[in-house]
C-alpha cells in the first residue's frame, strides 16, 4: 500500500539535468524556471562570464550585477574557455552526457557553429536542443528592437503622444523564456514516448509577432486600419484610471456587467449613467458601449474619486466588489515587502557577493506551496564538481585544465 | 533497423488530451499553445459562451470576435450548461476521463467550488490541474490591474510624463499562459516518473511580481530608490531612437562593445565620441558609461539620422552590423504580410464565421518547421463528438441532453 505523503511534493522536475549556454534574459530565465521546478541546471559561461555578467542594475554595495544574480538563481555555474578546442569539447560532452533525464539544452549561442544541433546530435542522437535566437532568418534582434516592429509602441502612452513609446519591461524576453521551457518539456514528453530528440528554435521576433497576432490585433488592423492611442483606457471594455483627493491613483476595470454595476454602485453614479444610457441610446451592460463612451463615463465618475482619499475610495470599491487596484511604485512594493504584506512569491535571499536581496519564488504553487529558492552561484563555482560528476574527470585532469586556463572557478 | 524519417516530426504533444475550462487571455492562450504543439485540447464553455465570447476586437464583416477566434484556434469546442447538476457532472467526467495521456486540466474558474482540485482528485487521483487566478490570496485581478501594482507604469513613457503609463500589450496574461503550459508539462513529467497528480496554481499578480523581481529591479530600488523615467532609452546600456529625414523612426541598440563600435562607425561619429570620451573621462566600451552619457551620445548621432532617408540609414546600419530596427505600425506589419515578406510565423487562415484572418503559428520551430495551424471551432461544434468519444454517450443520450438544454452546439 502506498504510504500517505505529508508535506509538499517533490519538485516536478527533480532528477532532470539541463545545460544552459545562454545569456541576457530569455535563455537564463528559462534555465532559472527549470531550476525552480527542481531540475539541475548547469549554466555554462565563457571565461570571464558572458556579456551579461555585469549588466545593470548593479549593487551599490559590491558592484555585482543584481540582474545576473537574479536571472541565474538556483543554477550550477561552470566556466569554460570556449575559444579553445578542449573547452568546446567539454561543453559538447556536458550537453550530450548520457541518461534518460539528461541531453537537454537551452542556448542562445550566435556565431558558434560548433554548438549546432547537428554537432550535438552527432554525439547523442536523442538530444533536445532549444535555441533562442533573434529572427527566424537568423538575423539578430533583442527585446527592444522586436518590440518596435510589431506596432505596440504606437498604441502605448498618453493619447496625445506623437512619438512611439517603448515598453520598459522586456516582455518578449520573459515570454520567450517560458516558451522555451514549454518547448523543452514538450520535447521531453515526445522523447519519452517515441525516443526521438528535438531541434527546436524560437525567434524572439516570432514570439512578438505571434503574441500580437494571437490577440486578433493584426486581423483588426486589416479590417479597420490602425487603432488610435487611448492612454490608460482598456480597449474594448471599460477600464480607466482616476486620481484621488490625496493624489494617489487607482485603476478600475469592468469587463463584465456585474463588475460594471459594482462600479456604478460604488461611485454613486448609477442614476447618471442610466440617464446617459437613455440620452445616447447605449446599453452599458454591453462592454463595447462602455468602451465607446469611455471618456464620458470616466468624466462622470471622476469627481467621486477626487472627493475621496485613497483609503476612503479603497473601502468603497472593495466593499462593492469593484475590480480595481492602486498604482504602486517599485518603492511601494519594497515597502510592502519589508512590512510583510506583499505576496509570499517575493522572498528575501542572502545572495553571496551582494548580501540580502528582494528575490522571487517561481509563481507556480504546488499543492499550495511555493517552490524552493536558492541564490546564484559565483561564476564558475561548480566547474570542478560538475565536470567530475558528469564526465568523470579526475583531480589531476581538472588541475591540468585549470593550469592551462581552459576551465575557471575555484580549484 | 529504424527507418530513416522524412519530413517534419510528429508534433511533440500528439496523443495528449487537455481540458481547458477558462476564458480571456491567460488560460485560453495556454490551451492554444498546447493544441499547436499537437495536443487535443477541449475547451469547455458554459451555455452561450464564456464572458470573453464577444470580446473586442470584433470583425466588421460578421461581428464575431477576432480575439476569441484567435485565442481558441485548434481546439475542440464543447458547450455545457454548468448551472445544471448534470452539466457539472459532464464537465467533471471529461476532466477526469481515464488514460495515461489524459486527466490534464487548465482552468481559471472563479467561484466554482464544484470544480476544485479536490473534487477532480476524488474522481481521478492523479489528475493534473493548473489553475490560473488573480491573486495568491484568492482575490480577483486582471492584467490591467496587476500591471499597476508592480511599478512598471512609473518607468514607462516619455521622460516628462507625470502620470503612470499602462502597457497596452497584456504581457502578464501572455506570460501566465506559457507559465501554465510549463507547469502542466512539468507535472506530466512528474506523473510519468512517480505516478503523482498535481494541484498547481498560478496567480497573475505573482507572475508580475516575480517577473519584475527576476530582473533585479526591486533589489535595485531598495538600494537606490525609484529609477526615473528615461523614455525610449534602454536602461543600463545604449539604446535610443532616432528620427530620419523622411520622418521615419529607428531604434538602435548597442549592448556590446562590438555593437557600439559598429554604431559609431555607421554614423561617422567615432572621432567625436572619442573626443567626448577624453573630455568626460568615460570609457564608452563600458555599457554603464554609455548609459550615463546617453543624452549626449544620442545628440551627437541625431544629425546623421536627420540627414538621411530611412532607406539610406538602413543600408548604412545594416552594412556595418548595427543592431537596429524600424518602428512599424500594425498596418505596416499587415502590409509586409500581404507582400509576403513578413516572418512565416504569420499565416493566412480561413476562419469560419469570419473569413480570412492574419493568424500566427506557434513560434517554436520543430526541425526548422513551424507547426500546424487550425481555425477556432464554432462554439459547441464538438460537443457531441467529444462526449461520445470520451464518455461513450450514445446518440439517444446526447439527444436527451440537447432536448433539456444541458448541452449546446449542433445535434
């Protein structure tokens, strides 16, 4: 009889070994996600660290990159000089080491033909390689450039803005990261079912194009032409922001008739809105009508917010079941975190080389528990251990590789 | 001997059956992704369709939702009146039907305790349920509200903007979708390895908090306070936009010394930049120095762009290897698509109920091939076939369910 299990389950990817040979956001965030789900993730860096090793933001305390330390949490770090033949051989050997739960690779290598899928598959036929690149034709691209090419920059920002507005969040990078984890795990399922390996490639530019197309926006533009900017209003429904009397800001959203009725009730505008409905012949239970008349509806509600403090508005909105939120700065988030009232997805972590940092667990809760969290390893910290465990290198061999500068990290 | 395989491989999730009981963006985009990777995805809608069935954008041709049709491509559609006991029983039975490759559920059900993990697990102990919700404490939230709470709205937009700027792209929804597919496939791996089912939950608010934390931004704010807006400049390196003489706009990015040197060469500013380097004592091969002096550096380069047409600038930038892109409207993307020069991730699809639409394949290429693409089924189109195949209902039983209004779709 199976014993009853207590406590949180074993992380779902326990036992998997993934090699990450990537830098910046998309690939490293994929590796971090897999590590958070229990996989052993080995990040391979070229000698001295990849181009992202010093990327901003950096800590004022030590100069170390908060960005790098965040995106590489929970991984093992191996440092290898890939300009050398022997270094490349080690990277290939690590990536194609045997085992049902190994032979799994995420990379964004550019201009490294020696690390192609064919080169890996020649050593291990069922290798699974997920390559993240810029464009599907092989050309380069980064989040900041693909975002300008899909039209979102012309919809973002205040209605009177005359220039494109970039997003600051590298949304396409983050989305490419979880697209890569999805690809890798789907291919692992196929390998367990059919025995076949996989050559999977994801172009950041394609992630952006598909992301916009999936909302129906390109089809809309083909029918109607470009949509104008509409500031902070939500497209096609009612969502608007308001300033309170004490100069705070809130966003309210009414996607459903129930949410709309709650908003009218909370703001005491039900009668005015009903009269407007009669006057303009619009049924505001229809979200399209709410969108069409958004400026007027927002104007009707604005005085209610202006006459109240954020606390007063918050109570009334919450009591009536309005879907709303308060605009927060990142400092506000940190203040909440330090007061212990932020979501437990955020957690304090002692990051060697930096000190305490505001870190995050993976947002996937498993039987109501967030998964484990671990700091980033120092660059090359696991080089010897990984090469010994995975490839069986001896102390003498490791010593020679250190002496010749082919591997880095502590001896 | 294994025969040599020709053509693209079988899609990786062929044979899986996933039940999606969700609406709006995050859950449906997860189901769509799984369908694109080969799974049989059954979307269950309540009678008349969920709250997203008419969501904008809608087609001018037929009034049908381009949004809904896009996010539900490639799925089977089942329509069930879940206000009835028998309807709920059918939903539970579909979700927990037997088979190694079934018992997989994605949902965003709110206020439906009958569809809890415990209710499903009581029928099938190893069920895998991925629930997408608003907040980790069970409270409601949508993309537009969680985005205001993580501080990104205060960094986005022109530097002189005094109000928060929402993103227009529902980035957190899309990211939650691929987080859900990652969760489901990780749990499937665990089930194949250990036999255990999974109760997985993802809060949209947690996806946003973790997304920002993973970039190191909250840690930075704790050390330095809030970062000011910097318009379209890229933080911590050099990225800037420029207007050309013919009133087009380009984004150029130099994250590496090589990209920076290419940009100086292309714009003929190498000597001026070198002189500035001496004058201010900054090494512009260091990206932090490029960021600090971004305004001056951009000012030095601006006349070069202003003196050229977009075509002239494009040729010079491309020849020298600058990382750059052109700002495009969505109409520009559609024009390129119609001219056959957009990425093949975009594809024309004949959507029943609408007509030809600009659709997208999944961005994951499998042995260099994009996966299959299929239109959205009409609401309830597969109700009878799915209930017959999966639960063995007879024609007489289906007829009775139609007569009593418990199931919808064509008889």
